[in-house]
């Protein structure tokens, strides 16, 4: 059993073949799909996905940092409304992204901090999006650190030191397609990180692993990530699948 801890199955990129794509993933051994939120414009399609595949998908709720703009308080109010109405498996994906735009850094930090506090109140994990913002993310985590703060550092692409720091805040590292890239770098130190800190993800339809790089990613391709980890850790395919699925259960409580 393989768990994809981060996949945007509601993406319009899957509108033509969503059912077939999920079947391909199941055939490849993926039986659990955790679905991050982006903003309120995706809520309808996300809830429809849950309705269509109730046994397979597990929803998160949150405001993605690249969706933080002038109306971010309205978006946060939507997140709050939903988390008070029903259960989600995490608050995510949340964080800071300075790759495209730095002009809303203050608001991104505020949204990140607020949503961490909501997660702690609910005793839910957080799923963190970090792009060119490790220092800023760690600054917020340091201010919020507690036994109730835990979750996943999604699509981890940092250094060994940053990996260890993320783990110190009770975070698992989400390992995806980047691990297969020649210039991905994390494969050079990952063997020094205990596999109990690792979960698998695709971030599909983005970040397809080699040999699919540049194409639309899908959850079935997670097997390429498992294969890469067998080489790094010297464990079998089934061992990697089993350990990382257990790690995901430890985070999501299911």
C-alpha cells in the first residue's frame, strides 16, 4: 500500500481522464490520496472529488500562500468557516512562497501563523508549502512551536541542515519527483535522515519525476519515487511503501 500525501486530483488538468488516472494509480498500488486545498475557488471541485471517490481521498483545508493577496482575510474566513463545519485531515497547504512575488510577505506570514494556530486548536497537522522562504518559514515555526505543532514539510527541497531543522518542529519531509532530478540535491544526504521522517507525495499534476519530467504528473508515478528511495535506503519497494504509509498514518491519524 502506497500513500500519496499530496496530490491535486481536482485540478482541471485531470478533467478529461480523472477516473482512469485514479484507476492507474490504484493499479500501481496507491490506495490513499491526500488532497491539499489552494483557495475558495477550488472548494467546489474538491468536495465533488470527495463525493466521487469517498473511499480513496482525504481532504485538507487551507489558504495557499500564492493565493494570499488583497482579499486574503476573506479567504481566511472561508477556511475558518469550513474547519468549524466539518473534519479535515490537515490544514494545508499553507506557508510562504517568495518565488513569484514578495509584495505580500507580511500577509503571507500572518495567514501562515493564523492557520497554524487553528490547526493547533483542532489538534490537526499542518502541511507546509515553502518556496525560497526557509528562513521566513522557520521564523514562524519557531514562534509557534509546541507539542501540538506537527505535520509535513511538503515537497522538501532544502539542505540537510534545513531538513533536520524541519524535523525538530515535528515535521515529516514530503519527498516527491525532485528526488529523481539530477540537480535535485536532496538525494545526496537523504540516506542520513531516518526514514521514519519521510512521507511520499507526487504534487500532481506538477513536478513529474524522471522519466516523465516536463509532462503532466499523476499519482501512479509515485512508484518512481519509491524506486529511487530503495536505492538510497537499501530497502525493498514494499518496505519503503509500508514504512512511509505508516508515517503518513502517524501524521494524519488515519
